[in-house]
C-alpha cells in the first residue's frame, strides 16, 4: 500500500467514524418521548416532571431523584432527555422520574 493510499484510507476511516458518532446522536434525538399515559409509564409511575410524582403511592420518592441522575439513563449530562432501557425505543425527560429510579454509581 503506497503512503498516499494509506493516507486516503485513514482520512476515510476518520470521516466514517465521526459520521457514525453523529448518526447515534441524531437517532437518540429522534426518539419519541414517553407518554405518561403509556401502560408501562403508568405501571411505573413515570412523570416527565419529578415534582409531580405521586407522593402517596411512592413515599420513598425524593425531589432530587430524576431520570438524568438515574443509573439507567442513557442521555448525556445537560440533555433535556435521553433513552432508557425500561422504555425501549423512547426518550424520557431528564427531569422525569419513575419507580425504577436507581442512584447513579
């Protein structure tokens, strides 16, 4: 392999890698938001705003518990929302909450 072919190969590899990273971010942004009336959401007490969690039904809920600081949350810090494996194919609000909340290690 000549040095010019090698250089072109590595430039294409770098471009392809950055394209894949951008595609993942776009795919996550395109996920539909979890509807609070969705059967799974209702069963887990999901709310898009943690301050609206049912305190009688979930007495252990604390105001500082949010999807954004849950171990299951797959969004980045500062994002308005992100993926969660509990709600496959959907996006939860970073300020949301559900009864499956687990403190981030």
